[in-house]
């Protein structure tokens, strides 16, 4: 995720409901739902705090930030999301993969949700339309999965004599199957062979 884009998104999306609801509560609440441990999200958490600060909100002084970390246990996300809803969070930030975003969306259709993704949020079922997302979720995407064909073309230019290239995919990601299909289709269009390799943990590397 690009840090500047995340800060900009948070400044415009998170601060707005907080400013509105701050009139109803002594201290508004931002709920952060992450699929891994906090150590993984140091940069994102810095971006969240900076985005809030740019709109006059300081953690523990004018805004409370409630954190819920699944620590890699994705089956806990639904429970953690409901905990943040029960905490009456004014806005939810879902990070660390589609599972976290889907858990937040399933937990509430009223609290604003901010997310980031590397795929098409429409086909991923996060929003109904890119221009007019509707619902209570919004976010940013870098469409990295859709760049598979372009990456293949660049690889071919760099190594013109190659006939085979490897594609490393996180098999636990919801978009893993689509990424594999995109890689194989891109390879065929260039007369190449793609060998898809799956990873499920750091040890697999």
C-alpha cells in the first residue's frame, strides 16, 4: 500500500464521521481490525495516526483507537469485528487482506469502513461500483493482480530468450486462484510457460 494514499484516504474518510459524531460523544472511537500482529502494521498505524492528526484528532486525547489483532488466526476476525461494533466504533479500518474487510462488512452495515486491497473491489464483493461504491465501505486499490500481464511483458523484454518463468503466489489469499489463472493466461499469450509456486508461510520461501 502507498503510505501517502492511505493517509489521504483516512484524512477524508475517517475524520469526517468522527467530526460529525464527536458532537454526540466525549471521545469518538476508531476501530482497527487487522488479520496479523501489530508489528506487521507499523507503517499503516503511523499513517492512521497522521491522517487523524491532520484533522485535529490525537490518540488518547481527542480520539480513542481500539485495536483488534487476529494474529494470523483468520477464524477470529468475525468475533473481533463484532467486538469493535459493540464498542460503538465510529469508523472501522480493516487491514491485512480481504478476510478482514469481509469480516468488518459482515459485522455492520451502518458504521463506515475503510479498507485497502490489491484487487478489484467490485469482483471481490467489497463495493457495488467503483465510482459510486454505495454501502458503508470505501477504500483504495492498487489493482496489482491485474498487472500480471504487464509484468510478464516486461519480463519477456528483459529476458527475451526465456521460455519459462515462475510466479510466486500467496495461496492463503482469496485472490490466489485468480492470480494463478491470470499468470497462466498472460504466459500463453506471449508463447511462454508459467510455473505457479504457492506459499502459505514464511518457511515456504
